[in-house]
C-alpha cells in the first residue's frame, strides 16, 4: 500500500538533555531559586533575631539573678542589723542599770536584770567580772564552773583593747553549770559601785546564737546557693556547712571578702563559677557573704536556649512550607508556559497558550501567542515561497533533461532515415510520440510509476534502433508499485548514462535490467547494466556534476538526484554501486505516495 504524505514540515526536535545538564536545569529552576532564597533570608533573619534575643535575655537573666541575690543578702543584712541593734539596746540598758545602781549587791539590781533576761527568749545570761576574772554579778544565779580559762576567751580579752562593745564569735558557753548553749557574747569595760567604791568591770551578756542561725538559714540562693557570716578577723561566724568547714571538706575563699565591705564579683576558687555578694553589718563589723552558683543561673539560659531552638526550628519549618507553596504558586504558570513552549519546540505550532497567574506571566502568554501567530504566518509564507521555488527548479531541471534526450533521439532518427530504414523510422517515431506524450503529461510533473516505466520502455525501444540491437533490456515491477506516484523523467537520464558509458563501448551484447519494488513503504527502483562500470574516483564525482557526459549535457543524473531531494527530502535520492568491467547498479529511493495527494499538488502546480 502506498502511504499518505503529510503537508506539514515538522521542526526537528532537539536531543533531550541528560545527566549533568538536567541536574543543572533543576538547580536553576525558578521554584528552587525562590524557595532557597526566601528560606535562606528568612532563616538568616530568624537566626539573627534569635541570637540577639538570646544574648539580651541571657544577659537580663544573669543581671536579674545577680540583683535578686543582692536583694536577698540586703534583706538578711537588714534583719541581722535590726537584731544586732536590739542586742546593743539590751546591753546598753543592762549597762545603765548597773552603772546607776549605788551598790552592785543590791537585790533590786538582780530583780531588774532578771526582768531584762526574761524579756527576751534569746538572752542566756548577764554577768559582771572584775578585770582579774572574779565573778561580781550573775543572772540567773548559776554556779560557775572551774577551769574556765577566762583569760583565753575573746569576750574577756577584747574589752581591754577597745572601749566599744565587742561581739565574740559563736561559741559554747562554759562559764556556768547548766546546758551547753551555743551563744554570741557581748562584752565591754563598764563602771560599777560596790560598797560606795567606783570600780571597773567587764559586763558580759550572752545571746543564744539560734536566732542568728535561724535568720541565716532562711537565705535561699537557688538550689545550692547559701549565705555565711564572717567576723572582722575573717573567722566564720556562721556557715550552713560548718561541719564540712571544720573537717576540711569545704573551702571558702575569704581573702577577697575581707578586702571590701560592699562588693559583688565572680569567684572560681575550685574551678566552679560562683557569684559572690558581700555586705557588712555596721553594728558588729560582721560580713554577710552570699554565694550563688553560676550553673544555676545558666539553667535559665539553657531553658531559653532550648526554647529559642524549638522556636527557630518551627520558624524554619513554617518558612520552608510557605516558601515552597509561594514558589509553587509563582512557578506553576511559568512551568505551564514552559511545557507549552516545549510542545511548540517539538513542532506543534497550533498549541494555544492560556496561562493565568501573575500579570507578567499573563502578558508573556499573550505576547507568545502573538509570536506563534506570526511564526505560523511566516512559515506559511516560507512554505509557499519554497513550493514556488521548488516548482520553478523542477521546471528548469526538466527543461535541461528534455532537450538533452530530444537531441540524441533526433540524431538517431536522422541516421535511420538516411539509411532508408522506413519501418524502423516509423517504429521509432511512434515510440518517440508516445515518449513525448508521457513527457508532456498535459503540463504535469507528477505521473504514476506505470507511466514512468512505459516512458523508459519507449525510450529503450528508440535507443535499441540507434544502437543496432547492441543491448537487451528487461523491466519488472510489483503490482503494488504501479499505481503509486513519482516525478516524471527520473529513469531516462540514468538509462542514458548506462547506454553511453557502460554498454556502447562493449564488444559484447549489453543488458539493462529495471526493477520497481515496494520496501518498507518506500519505492525502490534499481537500474543495472553489465557494462564497463566505473572506477572509485569516477563514482565519487558522478553526483557532483564534475564528471561530464561527452555526448550530452552532463547534468542528467545529478539533476535527477536533486529533483528527488527537492521534492521528497534530503534523505532520499540516488545511490551507485559500480566496479570496472563488472557493470553498474543505480538505486532510486523515495516514499510511496497516494494519487490523491499528488492530484492536489498537481492542481497547485497548474495554478502556479
């Protein structure tokens, strides 16, 4: 069966990109660029904001923790200051009672001291000693212990060095036979009268240390923080881990504490960071030291860090989702436009582009449609011009062939007429008339394969008279091929070359064989001769027109090849196989086309 011919000339598709080119295209896609750019900027901003917030909040948390610790120590200092003032007031009242009493042994003085002692639960005892250590007054009246070694106790020696009330470090009271009480002693040299004589003595008042201990224990500086108290000499008055201090298992760096009365600093005595706050009791000269561990303050920073990490992760996730959706919304119409452009690039110029989206994309779609319309108009114009040009070229080529054949034929008729061979002349003229009837074909350039074979048969009849039966010929064709269409006058120049160059110079009889077959929807016509053949050098120049025919125009075979290529395409045409003394085979290949299409084209040619 002859296949139909398409009127549309498709654009040759480009080879698809692969490998690194595809990867590079994906990396340069607008959606990926928008997603990566938007995500990068948003994440960068989120990281910078989180970093600044973290530094700000961490610094604020550290300052607040330090300020909170200072406030707590200030409050403890205030409470102890009030307590110390109360102790001083009690001492001054006792001193005034003793000084104003005419005789230290008066019963009224003991009653007043007892009343004073009962007024406060933290008062343990009131006693008056001579500078030599003799007991003058004792409330309550407990028996004094032996071997108390007064001269070695701080409350006894301190009044000799100052006229102010001295506060001792906490110690176990061992003066009187009673419970061993942990006390703080206040002592001072005072004047008293005994039997009308003014004397000097040491007034000792012991306060229960439990009250100071209770006030100090209330200090909570985090989970591990605490407060301790130093006296003016650097001795520890109170420490929540007193036993560890005495056992040498706990160490406090007191040297920096003693240098300042009011100070806050960061200390690392054992490699662990601690915030130290120092306050001084004006009444006693004691120093209250607050200790807060840095890692507990950093806990707030760690919590903040975790929160910001989660916050940053959520922000990044949201940014990625939003950027993907946003970029997809932007890139979707562009991808649709790209797919349509790809269809156009594959040759479908009738594909309309209706892309909605951003204003720029819509405008691009409209402009592209206008461009496609203009391209279609230009292609139609080009096709029309090329068809017109091709028809003109065919007519020119055919005009080159027809005179060439007529010239040779008429020479043969003249020679026969001169010899008086009228029968041969009649036969030859009859064949020539049929030959030209087919050649003219009412001005049409497209005929059936059957007509083209009849045409070459008449040509061979004419040439057999000229060459005096020097050759024989045979023509075979498949029935399916006969009704297919072809360009006329494509066999005559090839057979002519076979006669002139292959058979004429042979001493033996020549043979020309013509076969027309249908192979894979292609018409294949072979013209074989047993003539002299051609060398490789000559064979390579036949289709270029370099090799000239001595008795003809030299353009016949080349023109046939050009006609086939112009009409059917560059992939079709003529091929040669030849060797010296072995003959030549010429193969013509072109598509098998139906008559209907050629009828349309014939009409077009007639109109042109």
